C-alpha cells in the first residue's frame, strides 16, 4: 500500500509543479510521476536540512504538508534540470 501512496503523491506533486513552473514541460504521465517522486525526496531532504541542520535523504508522506513539500521539491528539481541542460522556458 505504501507504493500506491508514493505513486499518488508523485502524480499530484508532479502535476501541480508542472502547472506552476513557467513554460512547457514534456514527459507525459510517467514523467510527471517521476518528477513528483524526485520532488518528494528533494523537498523532504531540504525540509530536514532546514529543520534539523543535517542533510539526510528523506521523503515526505501522503498528507497536505507532504504534498506541499513535494511540490516545492519538484519545482526545485525542474529548475535544476533546466539549468543543467540550458533549456529555455
């Protein structure tokens, strides 16, 4: 059941991040799912760093706060991806 929650969180967070981030992002539903899951890890790690002062690879859960952290992490992941590939928006 935990994997199903991760898939739902990934779809929700990835879709919201793609809607917020300016420009056109391709990738379809699988790309959105992967973006959301990566965003959950990035957001969870940043949240842990800010709250505890130590960097740890953590992820967020399926809750309102978890979705918000995952969306913010997915936006950061999109920004890093586009900065690394020099793709314009």
